[in-house]
C-alpha cells in the first residue's frame, strides 16, 4: 500500500462541497440548499464538510491501496473507482431514501446525479495530483 495523498484528500472534499454549492444553488435551484440557512448554520457546514471529507478519505485510502504503479498504468481507475462507489453504493442509498419520502422522480434524479458528479470530481482531483 502506498501513502495516502492527503493534499488530494482535502482538495477533493473541498471540490465536492463547491460542486454541491453550485449544483443545489444556481444550477438546478432545487429549493434545498447544500447548507440550509437556520440558527445552526455553522453545524450544517461542519456536517457537509465531514461527510465529504470522509468520502474523500475513503477514496484516498482506496487509491493508496491500488498503488502508484497501477494507477500510472491505468489512470481510468481514478474515475472507475470513484464513479463506481457513487453508482453502486451512494446513489442506491440516496434513491431509496427519496423513494421512502415519496419525492418526485425528477428531484431524485437531480440529487443522485449530484452524488455521481461529486464523486467523479473527487476522482479528478486525485488523478490531477497523482
């Protein structure tokens, strides 16, 4: 196992948060801000940051396990791994949560697409900083 690229971990989490701010703000105006405004605004920033940081740490560990030589020979693995985790783990969980809440299908698709784009953006950071 190679070393975890901690710079990429923190930058990937920051980029995922930035994608969320744009996605739920000016891009789709979902009516649900990434950081809902209320009296506990700082706590919301912390929760979102923690979730994205945990996802990024998990990806960083995953890429360290694959190793630099493998990733240099097969750079598509950055996107295959990050997108695969989103498609096969995160998106089904988000979809089922929306289904239980009887959310309309278009909102489900927009929210699930956000997670795919956020994970692919994190993979992009790891690839760029390899």
